[in-house]
C-alpha cells in the first residue's frame, strides 16, 4: 500500500520544497552578466546573479524547504557507461572557477543547505530529493537552466527554467511541457534525448534525427524501445537505416539522459526546512563582496513575509537592543539557584575580570544569559565564586568567548574546567572559519556575524554590557557552529581545538621553572663577551662606532673597508643578516658583527626579558599560548616567547640550561616528531619512493641525496646530504630555484637542476604540488588532513609576486597545517591519558613538533611509553610516525 504524507510524518501539501541547480545557475549568471569585481579584484558577477536569483525565488515562491544541489566531481557513474560523456565541454573559465567557493559561502551566509554526492550530478540529487518530497506530499519547484530536468515534471513537481539572463523564468507543468514539445509527456524527455542526442553533454543520439523527427517517432511509438520494436513501420528508408545503424547509440543516449532518482543521499527532508537567514550575517557577507545594492535589497526582502521571520535578536539593530536591554542582578546563593534552574537552553557566560591580564586578574563577578533572560552575578559575602562552581563544572551547555583565559582565571579559585564541562567557545569557532583574521575580540566576531558594531558602554554600564554580550554568545555560536558543520570542520573543533583550550590553560597555569641564579650568571657572561667582541670589532675597523646603527656600520664596511655593497635601501647600505652572511668570508669583522648581534639579542630579548617575567611567587615563567593567531593552525607563545629561543648555535642552546624541573628528583622529558612535515608530504603526495624510504626507516636526506645524485647511499657525502636536506625542506615550502640557490650559495642553474632532478625521482610530489595549486584556484582555499581551511584570496591575483606567494602557501599549508593538527591532537590525547593514569608528570611546553614535560624519575619510563604511543598513533598515515625522546636535569640536556 502506498504510504501517505501523513503516515510518513511529513508536512501535508502546504509544504513547498525549492531545489536549485547550483552549477547551472552559476554558469547562466556568469555568461549573462557583465564583469563585476570586489575591491581585491576577485570576480563576483556570477555570485551576484546567483544571489539575486535566490532572493527573488524566496520572495516569489515562499519555500518552506530549500536546498541547492552541486556537482561534486567531474566523473560520474555515467562515465563508466560512456567515457566521452560531457567530453566536448570547454574548460570552465578561471573567472568562474574563482566564484564557486564564494557562492558556497553565500549560501552559508543565507543559511541555505547544500547537497552533493560523489559520482552523481546535481540533476540526480535534485531528481532524488524531488521524488522523495513529492511522495511525502510536498509541492516541489526545481530551478535550473537545463531542459533535461523537465523529465521530472508531474502533478507535484514543476520546473522553472531560466530564460533571458537570470531574471526571467518559464514555469513548466505537464501542460507546458506538452506545449513546448507537442504531444510529449515529461517522462518522454529521455526518449527525445535518446533519439536526437544532446551536443552540450556529448550525448550522441542518432545522427540525422533532429527534434522534429524525434517528436514524430515518439508520437507514433511512445519510447525508444517502441521505435525499435516497430522499426519496420518507420517511414523512410534512410531514417530506418540510420536508426538500425545507431541502435546502441540510441539506447546509450537514453540511459545517459535519464536522471537517477534513487541516488544514495543520506538527507532527511526535514533538514532542508528553511527558517530564513539571519539578515545581519547575510549583510556582513554582502558587504565583504561589495554587493551594496544587495545589502539594501536583503534588508527590504527580509522585512516582508517572503521568508520566515528571523529572531528578534537578529532582526533588530544592536543599538536598539542595547538601549532597551534589561537584566537581573544576583547577589545571594538563593537567587543564583533560582536563576540557573530557569535556564533550559545554552547559556552565555562572561567573566568580569578586574584586570585585562587574565594571568593576574581577580574575578569580580560574571554575567550569565540567553537571548531571553540575562543576569549579572555579583560576588560578595552572600555569594562566593565557590557557590557557582558546581554549575560551572557541570555538563550543562554553556558558551564563552576565549575559554582558555576563563579557565586560567577560574583555576586561581580552585575551579578546574575540563572538556567534559559542557563548554563551547565562540572565539575558537570564529578562528576556524576565518583563520586569516588572527586574534580577534568579541567585537570583531559580532561585527562579522551580525553586520553591526557591538554597543559601547559608558561609566556605570559595565555589568549591563557584560550581561548583554553574554546574551549574544549562544546565537553567535549557533551560527558559527552551523557553518563549521557545513565546512566539515566539526571534528577539528570538537576533538582538537576545544579540548586543547583546557590543555593550554593548564600548561600556562603550571609554567616552566627557571633557575634565576643560572640566568643571571649567563647574562653576566654574555655581557663580558659582548664587551670583548665589541672591542675586537673596533680594532678591526680602526675606530669605534655605534654597532647598532645600520648607517654607521655601512660606512665602516662599505666605505672604509671597501666590501661590496650587495643591497641598498632607501636610507643607504643594507646590513641585514643575509647580506652579512654573504660578506662573512671576505673579512673577519663581518662574522664578529654577526656574533655580536646574536649575543646582544640573547642578552636583551631572552636574559633580560626572562628576568622580567619570572613570577616571584612561583619561580616560573608562565608563557601565553596563542591558539587563534596563525593561519596554519600552529600554536605560538609570548610573554615570554619560548618557541623562538635560537638553537642553531651553542650560545642559544645554552639558554635552555636555566630551565629546570620544579623538584630536585624530577627530570625534563622531551618528545619530538621526526621529520613530520616530510612524512605528511609522503602521505599527501602518495609518492612511492618517499613512502618506501620512511617505511624502511631510512635517513630521508641520505635517501634523497642518493636518488638525486644517483649514487649508492653509502657514497653520499655530507655536502650532498646538506644539499638534499635543503631541497627536501625547500620543496615543502614551494621553494624556487632562486631561493634554493640563495640557501645553498650555488648558481641558480645548479639549483634548478637539483629541483628538476628531485621531481624526476619523486614524481608523486610534483603531481601533488601541481594538483594542490589547481585545487586552490578552483576552491579559493586549501585544507589540512583534519579539514582545517586556509583561504588564499591572492591565488588569482594579477600581481605575480602575490600570486606566487599564494601558490607557495597552497603547497605548504596542507603540510604545515596537518603537522599542527597532529601535534594538537596528540596533546589532547596525552593530557587525557596522563589524567587517566593519575600521573604527577606535567606537560609544560609545545615548540612546533616537540613537547616538553617535567616528571618524577620513577614515572619516566611510563611517561615515555604513554607519550610515544599517543604521538605515534594520533593519526594513521601511509607512513609510520616516529618520535624521538630524551630527558635530563635541564631542558638543554633533554636533546
């Protein structure tokens, strides 16, 4: 028995599903509209037309359910039947390719679902969803420029075909199809294509059979099968001969033209319910695209009944919200319990810190709010922070901005937050979606998502402002989380970035013990060495001068000593490090100047800098880890920056001797990923030679040198290995022959030969590099192994330098970003494992691919096993991950 819409639980006929053929409409808009560009030169005409059409559809059709379908890949199941399917189509213009990712972001901004599936075309997605919806009692409107979709028309499914440009559409029901193709039923459209073919899709059909002849045949015989069953009844000998000769082509063409209405799409129709966009979010995106007219248009459109009414918080302006905003004040435990019991939805939380420095700030109070109800919680005699602790550490849904800072501040009061405490973070979510923005404030996220400025507060309004901003956090996070799901970064957010915030807070709280006496002694030693080397430089120069003045140094080196001036700046001779390194073999003074600079930096930046930030109460330095700063996803640190201590020279490495474990019977333990970026390159590229080298645990630089120089590994010299190492790491960063020549101080032709030879021996790497740049051009971004995105707006720039940098970034980001994802994931796993094992050991520091711990000596063996296991198994790659470990009484010794 056929199930009814009501028995299936679907809406009855009042529900309307609009399905849009995304590829078709974008193509139509691109060729219909004149060139249009954003301020940065990015083409936008197709996106503008696409958006205009969608806004009009929402106004005219008033859909309750809505989706845009896209082709996911160039190859579909039809190619297995006919390899030349669509083979005659011209290459998509670059100016249009650039706009596909913009179109997707536009749909995200309008909260419109997108559907696509491997091996199927957008037509198949539309056909499958249309038939499902029609059977469930929906009215369905299909929007496209492709007449093939007319085969779907029935009493519930109608097709809107674009005509002139993108503004006029022709409505096709069954009667309209019969008028367009006299006597033809919608289901016979596939038979029509079977006989006459379709040059645009390279569907062959029967040569010499046009639309008129095909319609006559179908009027007489109904289908392609009917034509061939009655072939002897077809009038005209030549026509019969053609039909007989191309029988297989006719049946093939019908199959190719038939839309698959049973594609394996795991989409519940109710997930396509369209609640309408947040106008502020859409307006913010349109402003980014410079669609000024659409900013006004969407405001007008959303004010009518053309779409479901957005929430009051989204529809009204921030300034009017602020002026009418009301909140309650909580000052005792009873009122607090009553307030939290009234919350049934996620709650925004803003801590009221007495100082902007969260490492030192006291907590004065906090705001808790939803868009419907807001409170400021004032701590005092009747309500202490410990009274709210049970709720803060519960699994009730809560939303913050900058969880790491909050966790640090709360820890000082004995409240330890973990990833099991129900928290979400607006700052982390915003970072994943817009990594190019770096560190952002709540006002930045509010402006981007709402298209409005966060209200400013005046004297006496701080508590109100905190309550207001807390009320904005849940809807902000909901909007960001939706886009994160759409961009398939949910795992990256939930399993890496969110739990990592608590790990980093713990590391900042712990700090790293510094032996002040050793540091002072090292500083005194540096002072003496700086004095001595300064005098040696003066003696070689024959005069004293200001060593820190580029102008005076230039006069000594180039005017007095006659060294060649390799580079000039606007203000005179360049004395940059790269210039001095080239001049070093020419005169003894140059190397001493380089040594002076290193010693002076160690003294001022590190010795004096560290002495300023050692906490008297702990004897430690508490660096700040920046989780939302870099575009690649890498962590950085500051105040002090412990990741940039120079280690190439012994003087820099010796600084690590002042970093010790907290207790005498403890040790410093270090674990470092071995050649992780090259291993990730092997995995991403699938290069067989590179994979083989890592699987056999060979020295990769020796292996590369042996392959490039075509000698056995045992004949590789130290020079060959050094050059191979430079090529290996240079390839990861998309190095040019000029750059490699500079690094190795060799002729550019020789450097070019090295790179060419490398790609000959490792062809998979070359193929990967080419494909990732092509992918970046098509999408506008690249992704890591965990789907972290990095947008590359300059990938189509007409400026060669900008475009080249974007191409190199496209090559490197999936590698460097995947390495960042890997060690972050490892940190989360290790922290959880250490807690489960109830270890006293503590994670102290992350330096790119290395993790530093302190631990009791009796835990060392267990810690090494735990850390190695979690680091080497954090991800499964096509090559093994390898971790080197070391330990000692200081950080210097753990090498």
